[in-house]
């Protein structure tokens, strides 16, 4: 008999689909589910009041429990009805879980009564069919598997099949067994509460327990039994709970089958965003970030808003993290090439640092040559081509060209040698970067050179000296300090519209000496609130365009 088409489980549940009244009620059930509960390792069964840290440690112990691998043995049994070749179903959820659920349908003798917590004896913890025990695949563990409890639940096969491709396949495989009244599941003791909550959800679309640990347990059970609607429900409730570093890292460390499911994508995205925001100032939290696991460091490095000195600092930080966590060279090279270097935006690095990348022994030479050449080719592109690559890069999974919120902002410099040495420096500041300066912050440009001397621009949020309000200021400084003196003619300008010329704001002549700087506390003669307003003329597409023209004065 051919199996019917898979049910459409993608539509959200409506209030009319609440069948909670029928759960475990013999009057509304057509089958009996026999749940065999195998013991966990000592200390691995979670407590309902566990915190997330305890939950994670217990889950690790359960993962190491020989029972967690018992299902691999069950796959070898000729009696098993289901296997792991399940189709990819709702919303891209794939099921390759090593803890795949074991299920079988058995025909019980007429009139047999199955009671709650009835002990049985078996030599195989993986599989039991009818009254026969499969002995060929007996595990080598010395643990006593005879202390198995049995719990029975009355179920409705249409309700379970509508919510779970796992149960749909079980009840419609076209074999004689699919018509039998009894179905058997085998689980560990640590999974019992979560399974009962999951079954309750499949009837009522609600969960009786909504603590973080309970939701995570149900999420794992829903993944195992392919109940995507419950995975989505748990994910939404977890997102609504207060996020912490501990919980965010835990969400990113869920089994790969859970992480691959679209139903929990928003949860993992929220965890990544939390970590990126928490450690936004990388220089301030460097020691904490160095202690993060791989999933955490990837979340931090993926952010566009990292506040760091430059992309050079990102590269140095990635190397430092890899050397701490992977002390063997071959392992370090692999983790850098496959996981971490894709987060480093090499085209935003300085040529001086790119030279060091070529000679770095931690990176495969072929890879280092590729990333450096790609970076240099981008730097050599015409401006219109760079803009095109940036537009394409903004939608990429791993960005290569988009600049972050560097403390030392990149500048574009045009130099002239005659009739006298002169340079035009262009600095673009994003609205978000300026907003972060309030109430007393500063942002600096990368260094540029004129007449053999190093200079930089700095943007400030200041208090206006004549009035009691904040304002935006721009200053020009020279890197050298001490007795060095240097005179320049300067001009500050800003552009109000993309197609218009820069409008001169201030110009003059200044002799640098002793590390002083020249500039204006209120460049636009306007309060900070007006400067940052949505209708402010100073931001074009969210970017403030500034120009400083410098000329050596002999």
C-alpha cells in the first residue's frame, strides 16, 4: 500500500486546533504509546530548577552517556521500522541527529494491560519488538540496563502525524505494523519530562513549563521527533527571556541539527547580536573576548559595529585568540583558514600590515597570498568599482569590504607636489558613529603625511563655550610632539548634498609644536540635537562628508 503525501505542517496553529482535552484520553485515542525509560548516568538527570550552566554540564554528561549512542545499535536491527533516511521537511529542518529517536510498532496480545512504571527485563537498551529481544547487538557497557521503567500514554495518531513527519512516517509506512494499536518509544530518563511536554504541545499548542532549562529540553526533544512548530514556539519564548552571555553561548552551542533548523534561526541570530553588542568595544573587553569559545568569537567578529582601532587590530586579535586556544600549528592553521580568517576584512587593512600577513607562519602560504592579493586589487580599483563591490558586499554572509566603526577612521588622500606640497584629505563619518560620540567622545582618522610629517583628524562631541549645549567639533593634529615645529595653511569643508561642492567652513594658518592641534569646537555652529536630527542637512544618506585641505607654509 503506497504511503499518502506528507502533511503540510508549515501553517501556524490556530485556536481551533487545541485538542488538549483529548491528550491521554482513551475515548479520543486510537493507539497506545509505550515509553521505555532507560536510566541515565549518575548525576546526569537534570533538576527542574537547574540554571543554564548546570543544564549545559548535564547535557554534556548525557551526550557522553553510552546510552546516548544506543540508537546507533538500533539501526542495525532488522526489526526496526524507521531509519535515518528521513526527507528534509518543514522550513529546511534537517534531521541527522546522532540521538535519533527509536520507535517501533508492536502487536500486543489481546487483552494485555500495560501499566505505568511497569519494570521489564531486556539485554538490549536499544530495541524491543514484541516478546522477542534482539541479542546480537548487545552493547559492551557494564551498566545494568535491566532497570527499565515503562510508561503508557493514549495517543491519537492523526494528531501526532499532523504535527510530526516522524510520527507520520511511523503511522503510514504501508506495512502491516503501521496498523497495529501499540507503538513503542525508547528514551532516557533525562528526556521523559521533555517528551511528555512535547506530546502535550502537539495536542494543545502550549507548554506547561516555560523556564529556560525546560524550554531547552523540549526544544531538543522537538528536534529529535521533528515537531518544527514546537521548535519555533520554544525559540520564540527563549528569545523573549532576558539574554545573558551564558545563555547566548549556550544557544550557539546547541547540536548541529538544531542550529541548522530555520525554526531557531531567529534565536541564534539574537544570541549573536547580543554578544556582538555586549563586546562591541573590543579594546575594553579584550580579555573577556579572548576567553570566549569559537562560536562566541565568531559572533563578535561578524559585527560591523566593532569599536576597534583598525582592521589591523582585528587581525592581530584573531591570531592571538587562535594561539591561545589552538597551540598545535596544524590545528591553528585549520581553524584560521576554515572558520576565523573569513571574518577579517583584509581590504580594510593597511599595506604595512598586509606585508606581515604574507610572512605569517600561522596561515597557510597559499591562503595568505590569496587574501593579500584580493585586498590589494580592491585598493587599486577605481572608486566607482569599489562602490559597486561595497554594494554587493553589504548583502554577503561574510563581508570583506565594509568598514567597521574603527577608532582610527580610514581617509582618502590626494597629494600634490607642485607648485608646492599639498594634500586634500577626505573623511567620511557615519551618523551612527557620530551618535556614539555623545556626550564627550572622540573619533580619530588614520594617519596621513605631508612634508614628511604625520597628521590626523579628530571628531569630537564638545560643550559649546558660549552656550550650554553640545556640538560637533573637528580638529587637525600632528603626530610628533616636543620641539618639532611645522606650519600649515589649512581649510575645513563639508558637503551638504552628494552632487554639490564642499562648502568651506573655516581656514587659516597654524604652527604645530608641542603636540597641539587646531580646529573648531562647533564646526557647524549648531547644537548637537540639530546636528543629529533626522532632517539634518549635514548627513547625506547617513554619512557626514568632511574635507581638510593642507598646504605646507615655508
